[in-house]
C-alpha cells in the first residue's frame, strides 16, 4: 500500500521521526578494517555511526538497576555466595581429612557414619560462616572505596583487600594485621589482574 503524499509536498505523516541510519562501512572499518584495534574500538563514538538505537528503560528497570548496584546488595550477594562456597569447601575438606570422627580416647575405633557426617556438617558450617563474613566485608569495602574514589579499577580491590585482611588479622595483633593487609592486598591484585 503506497503512502499518500500531502498536498503541500511535505514528507508523509508517519508514526514518528525516522531513526538515523547506521553507517555499516564506518563500523566495519573499525572492526575489520585498517583502523581495527582495541583502542580504536573503544574510542569509537556511536553517534558518529548514526547512533546505535537502544530502547528506553522503564522506571522499574531503573529501580532494579539502582538496587543491584547498591553496596548493600553487593555485600548480601557476596555473603550468600561465600556461605555456599565455604560450605562446599568445608564439606570437601572434611571428606578427605583422615581425622574426621577421630576419638583421641580410643584411637583404634572406627568412627560411625553419623559421627563422620556430624563432623562434616560442623566443618562445613564453620567454613561457610567464615567465607560469608570475608566475602561480605570485602565486597562492601570494595563498593565503598569505589564510590569514594569514583573509579572502577584494580586499586579498589587492592585497597579493600588490605582493609579486609587488616581487620581480620588485627584481632591477633598489629603484626598479624599488617601481614593480613599485605596478603589480602596481594591476593586481590592477582585475582583482579586475571579477571580483568
């Protein structure tokens, strides 16, 4: 069905303004042409290509995005993840430990399955709580450092690792706090290097 032209010769009435055309030749030049490369692709301005259309977000989507980016949500997610991972790690280490269910009063007695399962559960719960606390502390500290600095880079994880490790180690003294700070900071730097 052909659109009827208006009597004044103006453009036909439609549902709205026509979107800008994406210039594929410019896009291909940055992706596979001579200007290809990670730095050039990052510097590529979508507006120069005629704009890459994105649907507008609803208020519910904006609210969910704000909640998921909050420090409280990140800390809670790290706490739950640490609890699950720590529990699995604790049960695994208890499963390969030869002293699970060991009775020092009677070293030659074979432990029952109930005793072994009880020890596995206790160790799993202990590891789960410790991992949950460390995960929540690290995640919350990293989020606060990132909010304070206004940047998202490797320095945030190193600083938050130092704060978390120092806080955990400080209970055993100043020297243990300093060692914990350095150890957690180094571990955070290595993990951040491999994940980015």
